[in-house]
């Protein structure tokens, strides 16, 4: 359905858990506590919400977290979601560490894409940024997924301290058929504690190495990335520049936290508690109707734009792992 600004909302980012096996400094450093298990939606409850979302025209689902693959049964959940009538795409975003264990299942169920977060190829820098992650495991998982024919995208947050990694990361799109996307650091949660780079800074570095880099002028996937191509690269280079090229005018997404809070915009803490509805004890039919009703209202009232440029107006104070980035 459309919101009051005329945007079609057809994409839901669904967080399976706020827990994670890494501690990325801009997302979930050591200090962040996890919510209790009882507070987290059960898979059946998530599927009920997805059914109501489908009735409103939301047919693309991104599975996120926290780290979604730390939750037991994540692959079975994705299979069940993918099998629901009307679902157009189910994609996953992961840090990749647990991917090897579930990759065969994901390939078998026909996952529509996997985004792997990877900010540095330098082993010690990666470990320092993530609180101890082993980059070689992520790289192996990335290669394996690409070999298996999965649509793979690498997501790298643009940090001042990883500027020297822009070219090594981009080179992954030269050796493998994967898109490499650079994400501007957003001032959400611990994102305010690090210094980020802008798309223009990264583009300048990339243009020196790939002088033929040109805007691809095509939409790839369901997200807001803009893409560039070079004859030297198999995949595309993408940018998700929420700060310097706000894409709110074409925003198509909602977020559902692992505790069932539906968020129309990343920037504000407004939203609706869908967990209270699915746990209301009412009949399945009534729950289905109630979910549609409150989701339709939340969609209609989706804010026109984020306020990253005026940081005192940001009312969202949860960390990115709690929101479902
Ligand atoms: N654990 C999974 C992963 O790392 O892909 C999924 C959840 S993680 C929150 C999703 C994405 O959000 C990752 O690509 C991560 O780098 C990104 N992210 C986290 N905090 C961010 C921030 N403040 N600004 C921009 N991206 C951020
Ligand atoms: Fe975990 Fe992903 Fe956050 Fe890193 S970005 S701490 S991998 S949820």
C-alpha cells in the first residue's frame, strides 16, 4: 500500500534477534545487553505478522538482527516464509561467520540474496572492529555462497579508519561475481561514536583505481543503493548514502524489531507494538484483522524523511542490533 506521501511500501526488515556473535564498535559493543527470550517473538508470531503484511502488499522480506544466524531455526523460518503465498523475495543480512553451516539449506530453499557485512579485509583490523571476528571465515563463506550461485552483496560501512580498505574491498567485485556496497555510517546508536566517510570520499578513491566507473542507472534488489560499473569489475560498486544522498523520497521499508515493535522510520522511536496484538489471546482471524489495521495506519503515517542532519531531533535511542539494522 501507499503511505500519505505516495510512496509504495512493500519491504519489511525483520529482526530475528538482538543477539550477536560479534561486537561491532558502531553497533553492539560490549556494553549492550540483550533482551530476555520471552520478549522475543516466536517464529509462528513472526509468520502471523508477515501474513498480515502480505495482505497490505508487503512482499519482500529482509531477515536481519542482531545476527540472525545465531537464532536456532533461522533457516527453517526463512524456508517457511519463502513458501508463503505471495512472497516475492526473502533475503538475509549476516556477518557471515555462521553462514557455512546453513548455506546448503538456504541454497535449497531458494534464498533470493545474501548480504554479508565486511568492513575490512585486514585480519587484525577486522578483529579489532568486531570484537574478535575471524575475517578468513567470512571470506570463505562469501566465496562459497558466490560459487553456489547465490546473489551476494558485500556491505561495508565507510569509516575513516578503514579508508585504506576501500580498494581491497572493491576488488572483491573484480575477483567474484558480487556487488560491493559502501554504507555511510548513520548517527544511530553507537554510530555517533565513530567517524565516518561520505560517498564522495570513497568515490574519489575508487575513481583513481577505476577511471571508467560510471553510474549503472539500474535498480538492483529492493534497497536504496545507487550502483556504478567498471569494465574491470564483475560485480557493481554500490553506495547507501543515507547522510549525503538521503533517499527518503523513495523509501519503501518498515522495520520489525525482534520484540515485535513495528518501526516506520529508522530515525524515530515511534511505531506500534505488534507483539501485544499477536499475544492478545483473541481468535486468529481477529488478530489478523487487528494486525492489518494497525500496520495500515503505521504505513500511512510513515514520516516523510529522516533527520540525520539534525541529530537533536533523532528520537530513536536504541542500538542498531536492537532495531534490526
Ligand atoms: N549482523 C548482521 C550483519 O552484520 O549484517 C545483520 C544486522 S547488522 C545491524 C545490519 C547492517 O547494519 C550491517 O551491515 C552493519 O554494518 C550495519 N550497521 C550497523 N550499525 C550501523 C550504523 N550506525 N550505520 C550504518 N550501518 C550500520
Ligand atoms: Fe552484530 Fe551485525 Fe551489529 Fe556487527 S553489525 S554487532 S555483526 S549485529
